C-alpha cells in the first residue's frame, strides 16, 4: 500500500497546470497569445515551467550563439530570447507554415528579428555540416525518433564545453511502459541508453516533459 503522504510523483492531477498558470511568470506579453494559438491549433509547445528553466539556463551559460533544432511556432525561441542575453540564434524546422507563424510572433519580441530561420530536415542539415563549432548551446525539440542519431551527431560536431538541452526527455512517462511497436518510444529508450553509457555531464530537470541538459567534455 502506497503512503499517500509520499506519493510516487510530485504532480497530483491538475497540479502541473496550476504551476504553469499560477506560479510561472510570462516575461513577454506575446507568450500568452502563443499558448492560445498552440492550444487552438493542436500544436505541442514547451510547457511554461520548462520554458522558464530553459531561459534560466541560457542566462546562466551565456552562450552568445544558439542552434535550435525544431522551431515550431517559436515559443521555445521566445523563452530563449527572454533570457535577456545578446544572442545569435539559428532555428531549423522543415515546416515552413509554422516557421512563418514563428516569424510573426517573434517579430514582437526584442531580438526576435535577428533569428535566422532554416527550412530543412534537421538530421540532413546536421549531417551536411563539417562541424558546429560556432554554436555553444543547442536546444533540441524535434521528432523523437531522431534523438539517438542527433545525440551522436552533435557530440561529433560540437566543441568540448558545448551544451545540449533535449526537451521531452521524460517522454510522457512512456519510458516506464514503452510500446515496442511505436518507433518514438523505442527511440527514447535508445536515447537514454546512449546518454547513460556516455561520459557526458548531465542534469535532468523534471519541469514539463523533462529538460535534459548535457555538457560535452
């Protein structure tokens, strides 16, 4: 019998929503509009609590140059810009429609006009690059089936000391009971296997669906 005082999760039903709505400040007015757009159009975005962690990490590491793999509607980019750091951001996504939406939203944010957008398949783009030495931090929030390959490629092409931050690292708790017929579930299991076998310095933030920060040695 489980002692209810010490439950297996910090989240009771509805508590995560309470955190995002009542405890997390939106530093930019446009963020609320972006959240409504995402919900209305069934577009997954970073949770506000995870966004606040991402913004804090950017402010802590002060990377100057950031590569974002998975633009979406620019919500994560907005949190990155909210760090207040002077940044050069390149954001890659194959979905041109969403990229146009992101451009519109980010044009309302200081620094948003300087974001460089690339409409390409992410893995193909990374493979084609000889190296990624100019980027000090990479934020990854794209197709989960790409995570294992991206982890390998980024380690090969980034300089030591670079930071990788993977969203959805907890994968909606499916890591405990993965469906062997779902490629995304199997990919996330493989991703974590590679992470644990590596010498990467890591820290898992359990906000939202999990942000995993990795530092290359």
